[in-house]
């Protein structure tokens, strides 16, 4: 927090929601990503509702999102400023990244929200506020 660095912390809100809250109470300005929709969207929603500095991503969620796309679409639309693109793809597996890109596009999110997932939110999480200027 003192160095304004983002943190990625794998943690399950169903099992460790109290620990998540303790961390966030101790470091209220730290940007933190609990990936994989915080493992449990219902429990994780309570964290997102209370802490504006928390992000999540869609990494490793491909099979789950394919089974229930409408539910995940609704979640992303409800938290449009908090969900980031991610894939958990390993080196030399670009096809996995393409599958995740196709997945997000298949959700038919409003353009503004899709842009946030792919670009604005990850930049904000990394401390790279999106520029309003175009570079030539």
C-alpha cells in the first residue's frame, strides 16, 4: 500500500471472507485482485459491495462461465468497474487466451463494459489510469 503496488491474492471468499475483510480493513487503499471471481460469487459480492479497491478476474473460469453465461454476464454488469480480463494461460498457449477473448465477446456485454473488462479495469488495477488522449 505504501508503494502503491497492486496485489494479486488467491483466496476463497466462501472460506476466508473474514480474512479478506481483515486485510482490506488493514490496507484500505491497496488495490487487490482476488482472482476467479473470488472463487464464490455470492460470498465475494459482499466484499465487492464494501471495498471499492477490490478487483477480480475471469481467469480459470472458462468452463464455469460456459455452463452458465447469463449468470456471469449479470455479475459483470453488476460490477462493471471491478472485473478484469484474465486467462491463466501458460506460456506457448495463446489459443487459451483467444478462448477467453471469445468467451467475453460471447457474453454480448454492452461495449462500454466489455472495454472495461479488457482494458480500463486492468489498467486501473495496475495503477495505469487509462489515458483520455490518443497517441499517434
